[in-house]
């Protein structure tokens, strides 16, 4: 597995709202949630940070062993890869900035990637996808028609 | 049942004069009667209101200051007297048996709250080839559980509530999410009930920066469901 992954710009849109990362897969209409340490891992992925950097940041923010955090980060990243939400990043990429450390370290618990499929039919047809600067319903430049 | 139920169809329109007539005609062509059609002219300055007013009964036109799609639909709801509600965008068309076929599902399952259906999209015929080539491919016969094509019982609609006027996009997604949270019993039959027009100017969805509103709608729904479970 690559050292770094980044958000799939073709398949995923995401925003972290009140500490929860909400991610939509534009191709399937499924949506996902990552909270707590999961949202921190996602923030690292958004900056194409290496797993080592991500675990460094988790160490600053949470109480727990490096081994369990590394295993948890690896698991989330593999799940995100499996869902097609992130892809392997090549090259050095942009130099990532550390996440702001929390005021006090919280106990670490392994994050869970929640997957929801209850809105698929709506998300697939709604103009949430294929919106570019010109706006829906223009075809996305990379959609191949 | 004593006679057939009254169905209120509601259209909110903002500067939709190009296609509003077709939308209205598709309602008047419904095989079901009785129905009323409430058009809310949401501050148009292109004559949309005059188009609607020219029809007369069973079409009623209400004019209001520009409030957005949700506000226009909500205004129409306040005027609706039907036993069932349906909503239509001013650039789309119902299939002629839409209401009749959806009503038949309520007849066979009185516990149903709302009936959805499938949508077929079409490229607006007024587009030239260059404009067509830039638009995405229309979907053909896809399930679409959205207020844009539902038929919902009046009481069930109010159990969910009005459309959110805080959203520019994701209004239907938000309403559907709240309907699911409220436990509405729904069905998405495999019948095409709506023809959705793709054109250069579809409903307000012109800004890519509005995409995150969908994420906020989903976040709000997750929060509500978690609170309900707690």
C-alpha cells in the first residue's frame, strides 16, 4: 500500500461539520461518516499526509499506544480505499500541515467508518453529482459522457 | 370511499415562462379528477404568472415576493385543500396517468403515506446541438424517491412538515430524510411518473459551492436520528 492516500476527486465530496466528516460517493450515492479520531484521519487524508504523519497527529490528540493508532489508521484507510473514496497518492505531494492539537488528549478508541445507503436513489439523480463551475446539469469533464 | 379524492398539485415557478405551460398542461392532462393546480409565482418578472392565470379553473395562481423554491411550495401547501398532495417543478412534466396510478397503490395498501415512482429525463428540445453535447446524458427510468414526483396523503405530509427554506439545494433530500425519520410508509413503484427536463438552467443548481449543502443535509439527518436513538 502506498505511503500516502488522497481524496478521490472523481468519486468523493466531503466536508467536516462539527467534527464529523461526511463523505458522499458520487458514483454509488452512498454516504459515509467518520467521527472523532476518524475525522482526524480524514483531515490528514485531505492533505495527502502520510500514515506516519497521521499517526503522529493522533498521538498528540489522543491517549493510547502508537501501535493501536497505526492499526486503526491503516484499517480506516483500507476501508476508504475499498469504498473508492480515496486513492493512492504518488510523488511527494504538497507538504502537509499538522492538524491543530486538541487542548487535552482524549482516550483513543478505534474509529468506525459508517456507511449509509438509505439515500442512494436520491443522491444519484439529484444534481449533487456532476456539478462543476458551470453548474448542473453540465456533464463532468471526466465523466466520459 | 365516497367518490374520488381531491388531489392538490403544486408548482412553484420563478422565471419559468419557457416551460411552465407544458408543466401545467401535463397536470391538466391527468386521467384523475378531481384535482386542483396551485401555481405560486415566486416573484417572476418574465410573465410566468400571466401564463398560469390564463388557464382558469382548476388552475389558481398566487403571486409572492421571491422566496425560493421551498418558500413557494410551502405557500402552495397553505392554499391546498386536497386529500393528497403532489409537487411538480415548472420545467418538468407529469406522465398522463401519474396520479391515477399512484392512487391505486393507496387503494391496495391504506397504511401507505406516500407513493414515489420512477423518473425519465429528456433533453429540452429547444437546445441546439452544441448545448446538448455539453449536458450530461439523461437518465432513463430510474427510481427517484423525491417530493418532485410523490403523491402524499395530506396528513402524512404535515407529519413531516414543510420544506426547509434555509436550503437552496437538497430541499427534496432533506424532506425525504425527515419523512424516513418520521417513519412514513412509502413505496417506489416501478412506473415512470415524471419526465424531467435537462436544460441549461436547471433549478437553481448553478453553483458548485452549493454542493456542500447536501453534506449538511445528511449531517443534520444523522444528528436527528442519533438524538432519537439516544
